[in-house]
C-alpha cells in the first residue's frame, strides 16, 4: 500500500525483530505484557502517519502503536483495518485516543 501511494513504510514489530536502534512501547495482554518496537529514526517530528493492520480486536497492539508513533513525534491521522470485531471494542478504544478508524468488514461476536 505504501508503495502504491508513493509513501514511506515504517514496520512496527514485536520486540527483538528489528535491526538497528529501536524504541519500544509496552502494552497489556490478557495474559501479561508485550512490547512493540520501531526504528528510533523512523519518524520525524510532525510526520503524518496512517496506521494500517489486518485486524482490530481488543485494540491493545494498535493502541500501543499509536502511543509509540506519538512518542516518536508523529501524528496519527487515522487507523485502517481490513477486519473489525466490534463486539470486542478495540476500534472504540482508538477513537477515544482521538484517532479516526476505518474498516472494510465487521464480524460480530468474540
């Protein structure tokens, strides 16, 4: 998608997956805590970022990604997902952080 739009791509990965110097953000899981990371020099002050992922469920990972982008000086203009599980409430958590959320399909239930 980034290539098609002629924009940059910033991978956000689980802890220990990226080379070079990184910054991280912890987030709560049902069964503990995990960490996501980005390259420390990936986002400049005021860069406008579109967060894209395949699925929004609890919003834990996406919420941590938003916090990490903001901590890096970026502005999250929106978040887009292929699938939303609205009964779990993740999209609402992102909206409460002031982020516009776009999804292609929704599936009810847990």
